[in-house]
């Protein structure tokens, strides 16, 4: 049972981590919390559903929906954050602004798709026989999702460390004014950051929708709070911290249930987070880790 | 063709024409009752949007269909201009309370139907009860709802009425000895399910070997199901609403769990099999309504609802439409004020509805029998 539960935690944690990475990336660069991240997570899942329903193969639907998520992220920045940035509105006003955009996205999705739960036509992937490997059982869908989530996080890490864009993002995260003085195009770099962050959030939404074969208007709300907890646990702005935080939260949730404490699941999860934060107030990977990535 | 054949053909033709005429004409052309010509606006509170929108939307649809059917004479309101005014509570408890107060004080609403969720009813019904204002829940099945006050009724079979029969019928057939219970502990309906399943299973001599809880909107049930499987129960009792129930059943199938599964009203949705997949086959569901029930008004309701909305009604819609039929019956007998509605509800004997013939017991709960169904491909069948 323990092996199966650890595997359950690993699968859960991978999607949590992917969602949180996008969340923390925007914070690392702009020092703002983008509370529309969960709305983009949901919107992308609906886009993937529409594409799959129109006959687009699932891998393409996944990539297309993640790209739409990225574009929504750029629009979000242009509408909700850029005007406030120009007016030096601080950090609280953009937070409220992002909540407003999240509500608008939710209303638009409801208008287009209605309130009913949507289900992917997964070409039989969801009905494929479960894979039994020793003491554990998993499906092809779960394996694909795990591999896709980990692959995306590896690619992000490479982009941040080894590409010009990554260096620009890290420079802006370290000191926006200095980066501008050194010739970094701030607005383009921020737009690229939003595209990457939101396409990762969107990818997490599509994978979540596929994993449970369920796309709903409120699918973003449970992960929103957990995502926030993960990025605080990992260290605000730390991509590595978000990944590890995601796996920790996934494992703690799963193991608390395995221990027969399902009704205490959230209390235990947030209790563990509290203990870690008391020991390390700036999170596991400290502050500003993105700048040193 | 001989003479006998000709006569038989003629009789058949007359019968067929008669049947067509009877079908084409309004089934219950409006009578002229004491309230004929009067306008009656009944308030409805439903979660059309927000987290519970998936339940409130079919309710809204049912009332809109009822409005059409009253106008067309297919529901007899005694010639009164009866309409149902559906207001969206947006799955927000505060808005439910505001709407209840609005309806109670607008001077033109004699009765309120709804809200959608039991938790909302526990907020809004005490306000109505204190003012002796009649309210009727159509989907508020948690224990204690009608105990809020003497003006609180419901036409939805409580889980306490459905689950004992479900446990008895399945136990009589399967003779199981052990069970696990999994339920949502942050919702009045699913918590009630969990409590009653546990109580009834123990009363039947079944050993409850594991109890797992989850939260509404959870999507991953594999840790809980893995733990349940480690205890090898014969039966898994599910206290959940549709979105969580389908995922529990689907993921149990994925983990290779072979235990029988049983559930309550929350599992009575037309899409159970198509969403949960083959793992749902054979799951037993205790419910208040069966879409395939042969009551004439139910057949017509399912047909017209499907035609209007492009998908079949669920139990939320059926219970709302039944509430509209009950109110129409009261109005047809002259009830137009809140006191007349209250008196009418207290004196209801039996009304024919899409749920079958129903009335109210002394505790103002619906007097009706649960149906025990089994999920099969593309729908449900009676559990035998």
C-alpha cells in the first residue's frame, strides 16, 4: 500500500508543481501575485476540450491549449498589470486587478460552455488497461501526465539557465532598473515571462482535466490555494522551490490519507507547511532564488 | 379482407385517432378554479451560477419548462396566471439569505422554493420559519431541514428515507459482511450520507472496516481508495455528489477494486455511466426518482425537457418540476396568499407528480418511496 500511495503522491505532486512553477515565475520577476493563474489553468483545459472535441489529436490539443494559455497570460499582463506598473501602483492593486480578470474569465467560460462538466474524448487512452508493476498500479494517462509535467519543468529550467531569454528574465527579476539600463527590453521580457508562466499553468490545467477526465468551471479553485501554499513553502520566486514544494504537498496529502487521517488532510498539509516556515521563514529555497538560478 | 378484419381495422383506426387527439391536446386543459384570472408569482432560489451551478441550472430549466406548461395548460393551475420567478443565488450563502428576505418582504410572493443546497437551507429557512413563511426545498436532503420550523416542507426524499432501503435491499441480496464508507465531510448532504450509511450498515450487522473523507471539488481519490482496498471490504458506500462520485467509481475501477459500490441520491444522474465508464456498471443507487418511471406525467416531462434543453433531466430537475406541480395544484384549489399556501401544504393528501404520487408526512417531509436502481450502460435499471 505504501508504494502505491507514494506513487499516488508523485503523480499528484507533478501537476501541483507544474501549476506552482508558473505562479512563482511571475512573482519572481514582478513581485506580484497573479491570482488569475487558476483562471488561465481552467480556460486552457476548456480550450483543449474544444480542440479534442473538434477532432484535433490530443498532443496537439495539449500544445495548442498551453499556447492559448500563454497568449491569455500576455493579454492579462497588458490589461491588468502593465497599466498599473506604469503608474507605480504597488503590489496590492495588481493583486485585486488579477482577481477581477479571473472573475471575467470565469464568466466568459460559463457563457461559452455552460455549467456542465465536460469530458475529453481521449481516444481510448482513459479506458486502456491499467499497468501493474510490482505492488503499484497506474494508467497510461497518469504516466503520460507525469512525464509531460516533469519534461516541461526540465525545459523551463534549461530556458532560465541557458538561453538569452532566461538570462533576461533573471536579470529583470534581480533588478528591473539595472536590467533596463543594460539594454534589456523590460516589457518584452515581462510579456515572455507571462507567456511562459501562463502556458505552464495552462498545461497543468489540461493535464488535470485529462487525469480525471473532467473539465469544470471551478476546477482551478482547489489548486489555487495549494499553489499559493507551495510557492510560499518553496520560497517566493523560486522555481526549484515550487517544484520541490509541489511534490512535498502532494506527498503529505497522500500520506496523511494513507495513515487513516483523511479528515485531517488539509490541516496536516498546512501544519507541515507551518512548521517548515517557522524553521525557514523565507521558504525552502529562500528569497530571490530565481535571480540566482 | 374479410368483414372481421375490416371491423378490427376500423376500431384500431378510431383508437389510434383518439390516442393522437388525446396526445396532441393539452393533457390537462386548465380548469377554472377559485384563483382563475389571478396572478401568482412564486419565488425560486437556485444556484444557477457558482460552484453549485451544475445542480441549480437543471432546477431553473425545470421551472422555465413548468412556466411554459402552465401557459399551455399542460399543468393545471386552475386558470390562474402562475409563474415561477427564478433568482440566482450564485452558490453564495449570503445571497441566498438576501433573496429569501427579498421574496418574503416584496408583498407579492406567497411561497419560496429552494435554495439548492442543504447548507444554504440551514441559513435561509430559519428566517422564513420565524415569520411562518412557507418554503419548500426541492433538493435539500440533509437531516434536520424540515425540523427548522413548521412552515418548512420538502418534496425531496431525505437521505434518511433513501439510504436505509438501499442498505437493506443490497444486504438482502449480497449478504455482505464488511463495508467501507467514503464521504465528503464539508457538505451537509454528503456528510449526512456518510453518517446514515455508517449507522445503517452497522445496524445491519455489517463491519465498517474503514471510513474515508474528502472535500467537495477534490479530484484525486486514489490515496483513500488505496487505503480502502487494503482493508478488503465487500462493499463501498459512497456519500458524494455527481462530480466526486464519478471520479471515485472511475478511480476504484482503475485500481482494480472489485467491491460492490452503493450510493444515494447524489449518484442519480443520467450521465453516471458515460462519465464514470464501465467501472460504474452494477453500482446501486438509492434515489427519489427514476427517469424511466412510467408515470404519464414523467414520460411527458422527460420528453419535453429533453426536447427543450437537448439533454435529459436529472433528479434536481425532476424534483423542481414536481414542486411546480404541487404549487399549481394548491393554486388550482384557490391558494394565492402565504397563509393559504401554508394551509394548502399542510392539507395535501396525494398529488400526482413526475416523482409519482406524493404527499407530506407530519414532519413535512415528502411521503414517497425510494427507488433502488442499478447503473447499466447508458442509464439505470431497477435493482432486483
